[in-house]
C-alpha cells in the first residue's frame, strides 16, 4: 500500500494527482485506467477540500492506494464533517443546465468510473473506499 497525507487545500491537489499517476504507472495500469482514476480522485479530493472543513479550519486528507487481486483499491480519509457519498442521489442529467439542481454531478461521475464504493464514519473520520476492477 502507498499512502500520502497532505493538508486538504487546492495547492496540494497536484501532489495527490502525481502520487496517483505514479502509483498506477508502477502497477502497469493502462492510460484509460490512469485517466479515469485520476479524475475520480480529483473529484473526491476537490469535494473534501471545498466542503469538508470549515473555512477557518485546516485538516488533512489521506490517500491510500493499493492493488490486490486485480483490483485498484483507493481509500480517502478525512476528519471533516460527516459526509456519506452513498447518500447522494443521481442528478437528473436529462434536465437542462438551467433546470438542473446544483451539485451531484461529480459524485455521479465517481460512481460511474468505479466498480464498488464503501463509506464508513469511524473515529470521527470519513473513510471512502473505491474499488476499480482491472
């Protein structure tokens, strides 16, 4: 398992993405998997950075990556406000931009690019686990 912990601020997003790309290249993933999972991690981390911590508080986000039995396992952990990604409903993508509710598209994208998602709140931490079958 490879792990990266950084303060959850936009300035650190590139560190997370480079860490992800390096890991996936090392694990011989193809360019489509690298692109898809980089986008998934970017969406998830931007949500954490933007909404997880109050504006006057800084917190961390851990990114853990592993490859087990032909699966990429992504685990993202933060101590921000409780947020269960599984509770977000699919947005109405058939509605026009003007009629569509704000939010949810990034999470829909995350859900569509991975094969399984788990969420738990444990020890005051949000723990999101994403699984991509190779």
